[in-house]
C-alpha cells in the first residue's frame, strides 16, 4: 500500500466523516447514512461503516448486514417519484470508512444514464438542497419502516 494515496482518516489525515457527526441521517451503531452534496441526482447517499474498516475486514455477519441494508436502501430510494433507477458504487479511494455511493438517478434524464452519472452529477447545476433534503427524509423514513414490514 506504500504507493497508494493516503485516504481521509489514515496516516494522521483528518476524516471529514468522523468530524461531522451532524451530517448523519441514520445510524445503527455499525453503519451510517450521510448525504452526498451537492448533486444533480434527486437522491445521493453514502452508506458508510461507523468504524474505519475496509470490505476485506468484514466478518460474515457484517457482510450479511451490508447486503440486507443495501436491499432495503435501494428499494427506499427507488420509491422516490423523481428517481428512475438506483446506481450503487464502491471506489474505496477517498476515506478509511468502507463507503458505498447510492445515487438515485433522475427518471428520464438521458444525460445522467449509466456510468457517466457519477461524473455529470458533480458538473451539472445541483438540484435545490431543499428538494434533495425532502427526498432524503422520505428515503430514511421508508428505509427505517421497511425493517418493520
Ligand atoms: Zn472517520
């Protein structure tokens, strides 16, 4: 790993995730959801581990919980009326927390289809923060409720 860039939370580098607990929209003590801002997508959420661990550090229970959370979160995002499909990405280059990008891609907006979504949503004019915030509130409520259904 000597040739890899030092990520946030490693080698004494500050960690924005740990330093901004007010950004956490939901947590169960092992996982947390935080918003991706700004974004041209109607929904942009990070699913992160609370601890600084990588995918290869998961035991079977953590891996299973990741799968179950992913299924519930994808459905909650897909239920937002302005979302066409949900893109799920893991890059692992930015921070010491295992984190996955959940992007609710806008319905019927062709320039944001497919792999280009991740680039274009950083370049295009962001959606209104109040609109995205209301979408996130809806997603979190549906996500939490889905475990009781
Ligand atoms: Zn951290």
